[in-house]
C-alpha cells in the first residue's frame, strides 16, 4: 500500500499577498509532479536549492495549499483532511530554529506532546524514551540555547517522533551539521525505517546521503521530477559513458555553456583559480574534450576516470552540477 | 491551548527584568499624563471637567481611562507580538503543523501575555490609587468588575482582527502601536470627547473602549447601570459586531496564509 500518493501536484506563489482587487503575479515553484511512496519506504527528493523540494514537503504536510493536482497521505487528501493528516505525520524542518531555545529539552518535548494530544499517561514515558533514543536524556534539563547544532537536530528529530508518526518528513536533515552529527542522523534515519517501520520522505541536496539512505530517489529540478528510480537504476542511466573528473586552472566556467560536452563545475577554489569539472565522456572523446579545454585557455592539472554517481546522473540530465 | 499559554509564561519569566521595565514604563506614562492634566486644569479638581463629564477629579478620570486603555491594547499586543515572537524564533510553522487548531494556538499564545499584562496593569493601577488617593470602595469595585469583564470580551473580539492581520502580514507591530495611540486619542482616555469635533466623536463611538470608559467613570460617580443603559447597549452591540468581523477576517486570513505560506522555517 502507498503511504504517499502525489498526482500532478502544482504550486505557484503570489509575488504579493493576493488581496481583493489586487492584480498579482504568480511564480511557479512546483510544476506538476507525480510519485508514490510505499509504506515503510525511504524515499528521497534530490535536487539543488530552489528546485521545489521544500515547497513539495510543505504541501504534503498541509502547511501550503497546492495550486493544482492532488496528493494523499495515508489515504487522506491534503486539501480536505489536513487535521487527520497532521495527527499521523511529523516533520524535521530545515534549520536549527525549530525549537524553543529558552526551554529545556524536556520542556520542549512536553510542550509538543501536549499540542499533539499525546495521552497524559503516556507523556512522561514517551519523552524519556525519545530523549534516551537521541542520547539527550542526561541533558534533559538544560536549555536548548546551550546545545550544539547537532544536539539541536537530535532534539528536533525526537520532537518529530513525539506523536509516533506513521510518515515522517525530513527536510535537509543533515544540512549544516558536522561530520559526526550528520553520521548520527543518517544512522538514526536508517533505524527509523528498518526497526521502527516508519515511512520517510527525505529531501536533500547531498548526493551521497541520498544514495546511502534512499530506497528510491526522485531527482527534482526547476519544479519538475526529471528522473525517478532506485539509486542503482538512476546510475544505470550513464553506464554507457564514463564519469570523468578534470582539474583545471585559469578557465572561465561560463565557457562550459557553449561546450559540446556534458560537463559541469563541481568544485571551485577562487583563491587558486582552480576548478573541478565532472561529466560523462566516452573514452574516444576524451582527447577532444582535453583539446577543447586547452584551446580555451585552461591548464589541465589532472584527468581521472571515476565510478558514476548520482552527481553524474544530474549532470547528464540537466547539464549542471547540483551545487548550482 | 493551555500548553501554549504555559509555554509562553515559562519563557516570559526567564526574562525577569521585563516585568520590572513594564511596570516602570506603565507608571511613568500614567504619572506624567496626570501631572500634565492637573497643570493644565490648574489643580486636581476641575469644575469644567465635572460639568462636561460628571467627574471632576482628574486623577480618577485619567486613571480609569488609562487602565481600560491598557486592558484594550492587551489582546492586540498579545496577538501581534505573540505571532511575531514565533516568527522570530522560527517556530510558527512547526506549531501550525500540529493537529491543534490555529485559533486555539493563537488564543493560547495571547492568553499568557494578557494574563501577565493585566497583572502588571493591576500593579500600576494600585500604585495610581495610592499615589493619587483615588476614592475607591468595595461598592465601586463590585460594580465595576462586571463592566471590566464585559469590556474585556469586547476588546478580545476587537483584538482578534489583529490576529487575522498578523497571520497575513506578519510584521505589523508598528501599525498596531499607531492604532493603539490613535484609540487613546479617539476614546477620551485623558480628556473628554465632547471637546472634540463631531467626526472624532462619531469614530470614538464605534470603539468599545469609549463606552467602557464612560460606564466605569459613571460607576465611580455613583450612577446606576440603568442610567448608563445606552453605553451598555453600545458595548454589547459592538462586542457582537467585532467578534463577527474579526472571525470573518481571521478565516479569510487563514485561507490566504495557506496560499502564501506561514513565513517559513
């Protein structure tokens, strides 16, 4: 059975608040996306900033009303059954300011348990269990303002589990976290699906994260889903070509726009004027690519063949790297 | 709803200095107006004021107006700054995501503030009573309390208009404060309205505060409720009207907010 069903979902934002008698321009953020997420699946929405990932999550969590199309969460319609959906889902929102910093970890969870109508007799036990699960029980009485970014994110995850949701939405859950905290969060997400049988919809712009965690991934760009498959299935899209990484110096990235090759800048070091280009090139074409770059003033520092990643899939589909 | 209120109170008292500053500002504001009024009238008692309003003791006259104005602005500030605080904290959307109804969240958010604000107002009122030796009796208190409660219901309805507006426009703190001071001018808080042009009095009559002040001043000079029936009727009528208007505005604002977003996390 599907936990999430999305059909031709669209969202446009008005440039100004649409007051009566005011002509307002609208900007299309999501342009008719469709997908399903099975119960117990870990589904990823992968795309660059501004692709429409957060808008999609906000529509599915009933925070925003779609302009067109429809979506159902656990069989409930996002337009008509917002309250029913809200009882059964939760969200780990992007950024660290989604908790009350002047309350302690315990007080935060107590507050959220109340507004989620957690039964009084279960409240204490649930809070204790969650704080222990995210390793914050010893710090339960400390104000959140004294927590590190990673601790805040762990508490935000505990908060999102307070109503024991069937479907959990995670919007860029590791954004801005240090390596260790990001690792903890990723392991925790895996555990949620494998042990606690939650359905998870995750957005990220980290390729490796999507690849490591997700059963299936929808790549979203400019408000449209441009590919949807398992990580392996997506990578099979480029097996006929090799992934190549070329380190160059003194090369203007804008010149790539007129390039006959599918290459994109994946790393840029302004201080040394160095660029790391990545793309797909068949072996016979490689000398031509190198020549093309040299003719445009690039100094080639290294050329390496790489295992294809989701980054390559995105470059193949859009001609851009996801960091753009 | 109570959880939201409890959370607000808990966080408020983590800034204890706010309590002290609010009381001091309240007292300074009151005292300067009363001393200024007495200087203009040439003393505490004014026969001119008595002739036009029925109450000649200026400190009593001003203190009643000021306390009711405070009560009037309390829900407006509670809604405006309650939402603004949530937006600044980045927690508004995460609350909207909960199955708790938006209206309950907003009322909970404002109740905490109103409670604190009215306790502070009570302290300032008692200070004013002691400093200016206001003639207060148990009879007056018992007769004035139901009027304060009725007025507060009307003020809550009026303030709800701002709950809708703040959901939609987010940062309307400045607008709210302009409005509050305009109401102070239009409702006869510190001076009688009958010295004002007709249009000012007409606008003033559409504000529930004007009628609440008239009734409580009447109570202080010993008038019966029957003698103040017209003001009581106006207060009841305005209370109903503003609740209906504010509910309509709130529902409309809630609908538009789901189109434009709650302000982002």
